[in-house]
C-alpha cells in the first residue's frame, strides 16, 4: 500500500475544477466587515501556529506526532495504550479543517501567504505522518475527512503561482494512498452504519472524481456514490430524524450530503428520489429544532464537536448556516431570511440558487424534492411567542447515545434556559469517560438511583427505554401542550409520564407522574420509591426562596432579561386523596454542593457546549421517597417582555 514521500510515488492528475467556486466579487460583497475580519484573524492565527478546535479555545497547531510511529494496525483497538490525551485532539488537526480557513481567507484577500502556509503545512503533515504509520491512519473516517480537506483547498489554491507542479504531484499521490486506506476497514464502517460509513463513502467518491486517471478511480467513485446513498436511505427515518440521536451528528450528515451533492452536480449525477425525499425531511427535522433567535439547537445526544465543513465565520453552535444551505440544495428554497448572503450557501449550494433571469418568486427546485411542512409532536413552538420547548420522546430502532427519555429543553428570548449538558469528553479517565450521557444528568426524573437503560459501556446502552406520545386531543385546545411517557422503569413496576404545557406566553407548566404499571411489582417490601426530579440551568445568579412551606420549593435565577421563577411542588395521589410531600432540594454547581444534602458528584453542575469544554451550570434537584402514584409539578414563570 502506497509508500513514503519521495519513494516510488506515482503521479496522478488532479482534476480542477470539480465544483464551481462562488463568484468572487459577489461573494466578497456578501460578507460583512465583521465576518471578513474574523476570518482573516483566524487564518493569521494559523500562520502564527495557533488553532481553534471544536469551536472552542485556541491551542498550539502541531502536525508532528509526539509518539513513535508504528503501523496503524498496531494501535487499532488499543489507542489508549499509546497516547495519554484524548485521541480526538490528535485527529481534529489531522482532519484538515484548518485548510478550509486558509482557503476562504485567500479567496477574499488573495494574500499568497495563505497558499504558502497550506502547502508548507501539508508537506509537513505528509512527511511526519507517512502513509499508514501513526495515529492519523487508525481511523478510516479521519482519513476520508482529510481527503475532503485536501480537495477543497486545492480547488481554491490551484491557480496560485505558489501552487507548484511538485505540490500538485504530492497531493495527488497523497489522495490516492488515503483512498486506499479506507478500503481495508470498510466492513467496520458498514457494521457501524452511522457517520463513519457516510464519511468514508464521501471520501471515496471525492477521490474518484479528483483523480480521474488513477486505476481505482472508477471503482472509488461508483462505490462511494452507491454506499453513500444506501447509507442515507438506511440512516434517516421517514420523519427526518437521524440514526445517531444527536443534533451535531445530524448536522454532520447534512454537511456530508451537501458536499457529495456539490461534487455530483458537476458531473451530472443526481441523488435518487428516495435520497432526495429523506434529505428534505432531515433538513426539516433539524430546522424544527433550532431556536429562531439564536440559531442554537438543543445539545441533544453525543456532541463530539465536529464541524467538518467550517465554511462560516459564525459561532460553532449556530445551526442556521447549514440549514440554509440544506434548504436551498435539497428543497429549492430557504425558509430562513437572506439565505443567499450566507457564506456556506455560496460554497455548497450556490448552484441551486435561482438564476438572475428566473422568476425569483418561484422556488428553484434542483432536486424536485418538495418542502414538507412537517410537524413534530414533541416540539412546542407556539405562534407569536419567543419561547418554545422540546420534549425528548424517542422510539429507538438504533443504538441510543444518551439515556435521556423525557428530557426537556426550554428556550426563551433566544436563551437556552433548561439545558442538555452535552458530552465533554469520550476518552478520559473516570469520571469523565462520557459521563454526561446518564439519566441523572438530564432534565428528567430518575427512580431509585437507576438509569432508564442498562449502561453496558462507554458508548453502549442495553434494555432500551422506549417512549411514546400520548394523544392529548381531549385537553384544552387553547393550551399548547404535549404529553409522553416511557417504560424504562417497568422492571420497577412503574411508568414515567410527562406533560408540558404553555399556560400563557410567559408561563410553562411541567407535570411529571410516576404511575404504577404493576401493583404487585414493588421495588421494596414497603412499596416506597426514591424519585428525583432534575433541572440543569445556566450559570446565573440564583436565590432559593422557601417561605417555610416544605412542600413547595421556589428557585429564582437571574437571566440577562430578568428574574425567572422555577416553582416545584409534589404530591401523592392515592384513592382520591392528595397529600403534599416534604421536599429535599439540592443545588450543585461545577461539582460542588451549594445547598441541601446530596452526593457531591463531580459530574453534576456542568454544561458542555462543545467537545472538550465544560462550563459551570446550576444543577437543581428535588428528591423524595414516597409510595406511588407520585406527581411533580414545575411552574416556569418568565418576566414579561418590556415593550
């Protein structure tokens, strides 16, 4: 397989162009001054040896591995034996996401320093990480994403005077040996049936197009195209949800589809109708989940910090650029305003924009895939309000990443008020080995200290808890509401049901009920259960106000737009009699107990907006021990918006 730089390298012609670059003058006009300054500053940081990874803080930009190089098969399945830090920090730089930044900066500035830096860094990477030796070759997905970075940057730099013939030869050879590396472990990607499969198929398709005279080019192109389409058709559900139960992986999937669609359109390939329909539905699903003010989305499921096509100067957590590009590419028009002024649209979907001579009032539907006005029963976005809720209620047909059934995300004024903690780290010593996936961390109810599902490993849950929506047609029609239940605690003889309703535009009510599903099946001889309701809140000033009534707990948190009141009550309903239950509130911030009595868990009271970063948050929990049926009621009272 392949060889080392300078050793019997075959030269293959790099095709250019393999996609249309956006019109430069118009492109520069569309970028506001702030975006241009931010982009050039990020590129200049790269020249100075600094890089931002996972959308977070800057770290040193190092391409040379710190460990001795062995064949990639030595590391396979034993990475932690050879590297102390989380392997994702090594792989992130090797994905060549930084190449997109240099290419974009060059495109708007024509500063040749960015071209020279790309070729210098690329030569260094290839020299220090020779084919098939070292950690950068262990994962075929990382190899495939590197191919995409190579090819995108080359398309922009191809005509620069500082792109020398020997650089083109080196890159053409490197792309070939990268594509060859994907094939030996492709069966693993198939077995995973997730983003690995899509990334590797996209990498093969890209290599097959950009190296037309390579002897394997036709095989790579055909194999990549067929498997990519087959992967999408088996990974996207008819409602548009993605197999990995993750907002961030959903975005990654759409970006891969945008990239493959961009290349395919240049060679007159068109996605099959089934793929088009599913990509349209997947676009709608993510669109329904974004906050219309901030562009953020619930931090749902695993969040590994991936942003494989960083073609915007916007924040990592702003999902609008991808949604705009996907709506134009896969639906023919964007429902978000000023879509054509988004940089990502210009790079990935400009070919789907209306032509100047066309009637711009009519959608230009390149894929002939209709925009489906889908509604999602577990999302409440009432009209004419700036507050909304997402209730996690999944029926799993594929491996869940988090034990998060009936978790609630609550948004108000563009602020994520009830948070999903995210991920932080996958590959770290306990307790930080993917610790934020657990039920106790989410905004839901935990019973008897048990998770909703059986934790069988860092990335594996067994005995999946299944949820279902409950028909609420008989409820008050003027009150927007959703109700769902899950059966993760059926072995304890109970069902957890949650109802969420908006009583007024500044007042939400959440009612949690633990209902006996089998009166004969009790967790103890006394029939008592220990129930814990948890809410994760932003790290804002707080006051716990309890006027002596132990059956009611009132927490006030000071948001940028005023004080928010969170009032919790509990009761036992048995035989028509209702009795209040004394509460045991606890508050933990950043792993430190600030109020009440609770186990001082180091993983409680954190929010991870992206991989490798954890910020303090307020973990507010109520824990009681009582017989079924139990009920928690949480009133969220927001300050009225000033006119």
